[in-house]
């Protein structure tokens, strides 16, 4: 009997961050930069989910409040609050999160499917789960996240 | 040519050709052709955190077919060097309650929202307002 060839291990880096008390991660490839919070310029008529725009080294970035996108309660920014500049397709945006924790390698084989009981926005944007130090980390799908932002309330 | 508009708390830019007249605010109810003048402080019309200005105010006049809209601001200046106005990100533009903002310029490295004042005036004349105004009524 012939042994099958070893499958290549697919490892990618993920950025771990917190929104409220929940742990999330994004593939690091679309992450351009992590910035400290600063007050944005509000755009008249934009929903609270999109609190304004900032200038980051000449690039104008609209901020997306992940708390509100994920259906969590709004919170005032503090010293740990961060903005994650992400680029996807032709979109650049800054994701507002409560803290950025770490950058870790994740083996694709360690990703688990999302729980079947997810509802609401989480069901749309969480595409996998990962256990990091026994903590569940929800892996976000950036394309699904942008699609959710674009939908009218 | 681009106008820089200062309210109490914010700055905005707009294209000069959207505005028919810039002058000192008046108290008149009708213009010389008998059209009703609808007058609003621009700051609180756009942002609930921006209080009405007081003192000697500038009025940006936009003349519509049957109405005249006067938007009051602290200060209006013509920018000597027109900044580049970049369009809003599509996902942001798609979520605006009313399409009154149509871009962003950088002035002193700060983002400044570009307004479509002609669209704003037309909507105001029709009685349309942003939600923070509707909520306050």
C-alpha cells in the first residue's frame, strides 16, 4: 500500500483584536496599518456605524465601527482603541476596534466551522473559529463585512 | 473655484458655482421676485453637535425655481488654491440619509467634507431633513 503524499500545510498570519469582550481575527494580508484612535470628521447624514473619515498619510479612510456592525453596544473610545486600516478590492477603510492584541500564524487545518447557532450580522461575517490559548476567536470575512456595511438599514 | 465654509464647530467646502450669491445674512422673508426665502443655520442642519452661529453671519444663497434658500455660516472664503475633492467611499455614499456630502478635501492635512449645496437646498425646500433634525422636532 502506497502512502499518500503529505498535504502542504497552509499557514497564514492573522491579526487578533477585541470588540467589546469578544475576540476576533482578520487575515493580515489586507491589513495596511494599525493606528491609535483619533476623532474623525463626521460626514453629514452618515449612520453611527460610519462615524466619519480620517486622513492617514494622504489616504482618506472612512471608519467602520465594528461594535455597531456586529450588533454590540456602542462605547466611548479609550487608550486601547485602535483603527485597523484594511484594503480589499478597491476599498480602503479603517475598522474601529476596542484593542489589537497580537499577530499570530494560524494553520488552516486548525480552523473550525462557525457555530450553527450564529444569528444576525455575526452569521454573515464570521466564516471560521479558531482556538487561541483556549479562547474562541471568530475569524472575520472582510468581503462579507464590506457587503454588510453597504446594505441599507 | 472652491468655497471654504466655517460653522461654529466644522468646516466644509463646496463648489462656488453651486451658490448664486454670497453676502451678509438678512431678515427678509421674500426676495425681490416675491419668492419665499427659507433660511437655516448650516451648522446644526448638518451636525447636531454644531450649534447655531451668532453675530454677523454670511449667507450662501441658492435660488431655486419657486424658493430661495439661505444657508447661514460664520465665515465663507474663496480658496486661492482649489483642493482636490475626492469622492466618498461608495459604501459610505450609499449609506447617507440624504446625498448632501459628495466628497472630501484635505485642508491642512485635515479631512473637510465637500457639500452639494444645490442638492441640499432643493431637499431643504422640499422639507427634507437629516434624522437628527427630525428627531428634535
